[in-house]
C-alpha cells in the first residue's frame, strides 16, 4: 500500500516540476516514458494490494461474526447463570416456604370456617325444628279443642 502512495507522490512531483507550456493556461510538458513507467508500476501493484485488502476485509468480517456469536453465547450463559442464582437464592427459597405455609394456614382456616358455619346452620335448623314442632303441636291441640268443643255442642 505504501508503494502505491510513493508512486502517486512521484507522479505528482513529476507534474509539479515539469515545464509549463507557454500560452496554454496551466498545461505542462512531461516525459511520457517516465510517466507511463510509473503507471505500469501502479498497475502491477494494484491487483496485489486489492487482493490483500479483500483478504483483510473478509478476515475482519469473520472476526466480527465470531465475536458477535461469542457475545450472544456469553449473554445466554449469563442469563442462565442469573436464573440459577435467583432459583438458588435463599431469599427465594424462604419466600416459597412462607408462601406454602400461608396457603396451608388459609386452607386450615377455611376448613374451620366451613365447620363453624355448618355447626351454626345445624343449630339454627334444630331450633327451627323445635319451634315448628311446638307450633305443629299447638295447631294439633287447637284442632283437638275445636273438635271437642263441637262434640260438646252436639
């Protein structure tokens, strides 16, 4: 690559140091064989330099792809590691245990409440049964008294 720049510098100096053509508004005279010799050297060097540049670019792309793949792998490993740390964390285990205890207590309280409600309902129904039996007995006694009073009137 440096050789190309050196040849380009030579061509530039060749033009700058050349004699100006009078009345030509900036045209210069140069030795064509020297100029064409430098152009031929550029043509010989360019394919080699371009191939080197292409190889460098393809190697760069490979390295970038490899680095991206490795970075993605590190990210996934980190996510897995963090997930394991959270699962293994004592705070998480304690919270899970406390949650299970709270659920167990709530289920026990629900059973007790259901039992108490059933006992209360049974008590109310038993009381109503007694009241209704007494009411039925009063009705039967009232009917009996009516019959007896009708029989006395006859």
